[in-house]
C-alpha cells in the first residue's frame, strides 16, 4: 500500500518502448510516403506521442515527444535526411507539434499521478475500515498491538515500531532498542505531539513519531521510518491509524476499569449479604446456645437429667447449624473473590464419595442414602475438599427436605462425569428452580430452617472446576441435583 511508482518495470524497458514507438511511426510514414500528405505523416508521430504519454512515465514520454519531432523533421520534412527546414510553414508546424507533444505528455503524467493518488487513497480508506472492524472485535491489548503492527507494515515501507506505554515507563522498550528511536518515542509520548518532517517539530528526522492519544490519555507512540517528507497524505493516514488504535486501547482500559468496578461492587454486595446473614441467621441459634448454656450454668443442680440432656442436645444442634452456615458462608465469600482457581489434583470419585458417606452416618441414622458408584470411573482433576463439601451439602439438603430413600449415583456422559443426588421430597416449583441457586435464597414452602447457602456454594464450586450444577424434576416425583464435571486426559500410568 506504499506510494510507489506506477510501473515496476526496469528503466531500460521504457527506453526500449520509446525506440519502438518512434520506429513504428517512422516505418508507417515511409509506407505511406507516396499516398498521404506531410500533415498525415505528422499525425503518426502525434499518435505515438499520445500512446507513450499514457503508457510510460513522464521522462520517457517527454523524450518520445522530442524524438518524434526530431525524427519527423529528419526523415520527412524537406530537405530530407537533414535537420534543416526550408520553409517557415514547416518550422511553425514543427514547433506546434513539439508544443502539443509536450502538453500531452505533461497532462498524461498529471493524470497518472492523480490516478495513483486516488487508488492509494481508496486503499487507505479500505484499510481504515477493515482495521476499525477488526479492532471492534479485539478484547486484548496484545491483539491491538498485533493489528496495529500489521496495519503499519502494510501501509508504509518502514520499518515501523509501535510502543505502548505501560504502568512503568522504563519497561516500554526492549533492552536492545535503538537509543535514537527510543528517545523519539519517549519525547512523542511526553509531549503528546507528532514529530518529524512536516510536523513543525524535529524536521530533520527521517521518520515520523506519532502519539497514540493525547495529553489526558496517552497510550503509546508509533515510529514510521524511511518516509517521504512531502507525503502529507501518508502522514495523515498514519495519524488516522494511530487514532483508531488509541481509541481501541482507551476502550479496553475503560472496559477493564468497569470490570474491576463490577467485581468490587459484587464483593461489597457479598460482604453486605454476609453481614446481613450474621445479623439474621446467626442471631437466633446463638441466642438459643447462650440461653441453654446459661440455664445449665445457673440452674443445673435444679434440673433433672432429662432436661439437662435436652438443653445439651439443643446446644449441640444449634452449634452444628452455626458451624455449617459459617463454613458455607466463608467458603462462598472466598471462592467468589478468589483471584486464582482452586488447587486441583487427580482424585477418585469413589474415594471422595466414601469420605462423604462416612461423615454423613451421624445424620443418616436410618441409612436412607443409597450409593450407586460404579467401579472403574476415570480420575478427575479437582479440589477434593470442595467437591466433598458440595456433595455433602446436596445430601444434607436431601435428608432435610425429604423423607424417603436418597440415591447418590455417578455415571459417565459425553466426556463428563456426572454425580446426581436424587430424592422423593416435594418437587421444587419451576419458578424457584433458578433462584434457588442464589445466595441466601430458600424454598420458603419447605418450612425448614436454613441460610440458603448450600446450593449457591455448590454452583460456585462447580463453576470454578469448569462444570455445572443443575436441578431436574425426578420422574415419579422428587428432585434430582446433578453435578457435571469435565473429564481431562488421564495421567500416564494411572488409567483405570
């Protein structure tokens, strides 16, 4: 897309074409020598001058015009085979012919320049449009840099250097960067102004230094080397490219700031919700624990054994409830605000389920939970503590909200491992099947006490492992909560 000459042919080809044109006109003149007038023979030379003007560059076409007049005078104007002119009329004809030939060459050269410029401007406009479309879909600074480098490489002979301004300006350039280029780019960023020929600043340079942005928002600078000082349109095109890149970088920065603001707002919301949970969901069990403990402390000798056992059981029950909702709340806050994913390792689903069932025996005295875990399941790369906590929450909910048998089933499905907890409790209404996964959202129709954190935490745990937690109505009544975890390539030597 650089502004190059219209013809890439070697110079000798143009001179050969001039000789061919003049030879053809001279041969044609001799063939028609006894059949046409001198004026008609002159028109043959005018014809080749016009052809040369529209097919050759200015200098060869000018030489063709002068050569046409000279050849016509030498071969056809009396006295022939000399450069003398025997009449004033012939002399005037030769001068008029020379003038016409020169005008035609000049006008044709100007037309070619205009055509080249129009074509170049069309290419530049197309490049700006394509770059704007490409940058509209770019979501990273690296993508903007790559697109910018490619655009400048296409538009200019270069080399072109694009440098973005980082948080630490000393890291903007590679250690081996040219000191002169580095100084020019740094000055361009610092002054927020274009430098180089035609800009009024540092006109002696053989490069343009163009800023990406303005004084209020500087994103970097571009150095375009080996340029034509008189190429005003080229510099304007380079500045248009810089404007597109600067706008895209500013948009990405605003988007990043917005995401940070949203994350901070979400964190504040979680903290506010956590405080609300402490003030609401923890106050009642704390009061019950304090009341029962105070009664035992102050009136223990007056209470019979049955009453003391009831108060101790109340303390244990309320303390267990407090422990559960506190652990779930803290885990939810930690996972929601964690910058790094949880630490994973290759684990066996059979072992994790066995650990959960061993812990659930105290709550499942009636042995309602039936485990259906097939042998030979592939290993999954997870955090075993989090996955065990998720399954335990699902089983605890099933024990709390249903009275029949509970099925804990694992299966393989579409390159994923699926673990489902199925109960025969009251079906959750369709209107609550999505909101029930929100923090502190509960099925109020159940009448059971709870903070509404187990399912919300479970969905977050599934999400950070690249999986999902969903609810499906169970055929014949009840609910089926299914955890779906993606399978990874198995570790070498540990395939089932």
